[in-house]
C-alpha cells in the first residue's frame, strides 16, 4: 500500500515569474500552435460538450482558423456531410461502443478524410480505450487521434503505444464535473499536466480547471500544447447552452458536463452537474480575441515571442 503523501497544485496555486521582455510590441507575440498538420491561431479549444459546441460554431471556428472538437452526442454522419459541404476540416469525438466502431467503418468505406478523432471517455486509461485507439488507427491510419481523459504519465505511455497522436489530460477538474466528489479520484491540473509532460513527447490538451484566461498560460507553462475549456465559452451569448432568466431579469447560461443527468438523460453513473453561469456580452470570436490579447501579454512577460517560451519560465507555489 502506497501511503507517501504528495503535494499537487491547481492553476490558482501557481504564479508565473516575469522575465526580461524582448518584444517592442505585444502585437508581435506569436500565439499560434500546431496540432497534427494544421496550425491554429490559438492554443484554446471549447470543450467537446453539447453546451459549448455545435455544427454552426464548428464551421465558424474552422473558417476563422481555430481548433474545434465536435461532441459525440449527435448524428456524426450528418455532421460529416455538413462539414464537407462547408469545406472545413472534420474533427469528431467518439466513444467505445459498437456504434462508434460502425462509424469508423463507415468513414473508411466511404473514403472520407476525418482529420481529427478524439476518443472521449471519462476514464481513458482502460483496456477498451486502448483497443479503440488501435481500431481507429488500423482503419484510419492518417487520422490524428486524440485520446483521453487521463491523469497519469503511465496512461499517456500506454495510449501512445496503442497509437494515440495526442492525449487529453484531466480527470475531475471541470467546472461542472463531480467525479472528485463522487469517487475521490482526481488530480489538480497544474501538477497533472506537468507530471504527464515530463514523461511523454505527445501533445497534451489540458482539459479542466481553467477559471480565467491566465490559467491558459499556466497550463502551457506546465507542458500543455493546447487547453480545453467549457465555462469560458458556455457563458458567451452565442453558445449552444440554454438561456434562463431569474426574477431580477439577469440572464444565465446552463452549463453541464457530459456525465450529468442533463446530458445523459438516464440516472446511471452520474459524475456531472448542471450550473447556471452569468451570460456575458461576448460572442465566441470576441472571447477568442480577448484570449489572444491576454496570451500575447503573457508571452511578453515570459521574456520571449512565442507560446513555447512559457514552458521555460520560473514559477512559485502560493501557500494559503
């Protein structure tokens, strides 16, 4: 039995230390990131959940040069047709059920190029996940496979050996996730990302724990290539989440996790909740521009001119 006490840190427990700046203007900071064969404008992607991404937003994000991952709770065949008709790249989520394997077979038999597939299950370090990764790569060898969610270096190594091209890291840290409360299993995100990054060269998508734009910079400093956030986008006025108004006229967006009863519609293995979050006045594109400006400032404080410089800054932990 392992009983050695270890310390893990959230993004809010970390402060990055400013370095000597070299930029004459923050507008010269390069916030782009490459994933697979594409370069995107920002290292941020909305969570692949029904309340944060839909087909219209997928088209908009693709057209504007951003990364997206469509959620898996829809008619994937119809979405693929829409994506082809709109001439944007295809980025899907799948699970580990029989219908997911049938989808992969359909894609192969119809010679459809799906550029990105995300294996999206709550506990990605399992036999079924490894088998599904192998199945995808056998049938669609040119597809960039993102696999998750995981929380340990050992998981990243196993997923890489199975054929994953990137890993999605984070368990129990989402704003609408109750896994840590229901099961006791989780890992604070800064430490989680850093531990995985120290043991693998695979690109890491840090999923969960982001409460403000500065947390994106901290995730990259920990070793992430990209960062996934739900709450930052669900509150935007063009998010797919439902709008409710209280008795004072204040409008809120309904934000819920994929493992919530609101999404699953059956009361089995519920590890998510429904939250009301204040609606802001931004569209996704407005929010992305705000994030771009904040990341450009973060790069200037890092003493460099690209996102990669964030990985080399010093940091301190904050004792509460």
